[in-house]
C-alpha cells in the first residue's frame, strides 16, 4: 500500500488529533475522510479554486481551524488607540 504524507504545523496537527479523539478515531481517519469528501466534489469549480488558493496562502498562514494561539493576531500589529478625554458635565 502506498502512502501520502501531509506536513502539518504543530497547531494544525493538535487540532486534528483533538477532533479525532472526540470521534474515537485516528488522525489518519480524519484525513482520509476529508480527502474522500474532497475527491467526491473535485470537479466543482469552487473546489478547484479553493485548492489553488489554499496552496498559496498556506505558505504564510495557519488555517482558521488550527490551534493558532501562538500566531500574531491582527490587533497585535496595531498601536493602541489614543485615550479619549473624559467629558465632564
């Protein structure tokens, strides 16, 4: 039997492992089911577009479903808002 390796960041693998555990299956079972669903819909243009776009953004970003607690959030790159003066009536 041939195999396919899917390189995942720790935050991605942790999320897959946790999901598999809730279902009582292995992470490989989750990956196979996901691939099965994908291949059943692979001819749809939206799926093809999603595959290409995911390939491009994955080089620099973690997916929304990953445990991305260590990633930089959008609000962390901005300066704090200046405090507004209090109003006294």
